[in-house]
């Protein structure tokens, strides 16, 4: 059995530590400069249930559709984009979520919602 041992010189170890600290500082900076509304999870005031597509029901397609929803200061949905889920279900979920109303906030924000389709 051949076992190799990795030994780093102090200079290489120092450079690796410096690079790691720089990466951590960059990650922290990116997190702190993210807009406040980007991770805002507003409460939903009214939900409109999605229409289960007939073809998806016949094919017994179920699942969760995840959507990125942009909400203005008044709580109205201004944009909906599909993140994941079956395309047959996603169109119906997007159409329903466009009619949802959220709690008013200080400004526009983006939140993630999930719509579950089950038979």
C-alpha cells in the first residue's frame, strides 16, 4: 500500500490561508450588499388556487412548482418566473400567483413561493 503525505511549506500555507480569507471576505461583502427586499418573505393576504390542467390530471402528473415572485410596495404581483417544476403545471401556477395579493411593504421585493399540485 502506497501512502503519500502532503506537506506544505509555510509560504504555501500562508498563501492558501490568505486566499481563503479573501474568499470569505468577498462572500460576506456580497451577502451584505444584497438588496434588503431580495430575501423578504411577505405574508400572503389572498391566494387564488391554480386550475389543475385536465391533461396533467389525466396523465396523473403531480408535484411542486417553485416560482420567483416580484411584489410591489402595495402588495400586488408584478412579475412571476418559474424556477422549477413540470411545465404542464407551471403555466397554471404562474397564472394563479399573478392574482395573489401580499401584505404591503416598504418597497418592491422578490420572494419564492411553492404551489403544490396533488390528485
